[in-house]
C-alpha cells in the first residue's frame, strides 16, 4: 500500500456547503456540508482516481507527493458549538 499527499482547494459555496478541487489530480471534485466532510469525500475521490490510473496502466499525476513519516503545518477544521 502506498500513500500520497495531494493539494486541494476548498471554497465555501454561496448556496451553502463547500467544494473541493485539485490541480494535482484532474477530475477531482468533491462537495460536502462541512469542510471536514468535503475533505473526506475528496480523499475518497482521489483514492478512486489514483487506483483507476494504476489499474489501467496510466501514469500517475506528476504532482502526487509521497507521504513522509511526519507532516508539518497542516490546518484542520474544528467545529465548535457554544
């Protein structure tokens, strides 16, 4: 099993929810109600796109970053209700 890091862009939609896209993996589009949900969906879509490339013998996107043991400076969403 290999693990890669991809860069995604998440934007808030005017009608509510969030949309994730990626310049690293063409075709990656994910939409969710929260940032966390959108990230989870994007992760699943990315995995399926990479697996499809491997299964069909297509080259992997050049912008995939091999995962290292330590990842630094990652921003995570934290939902708080008061």
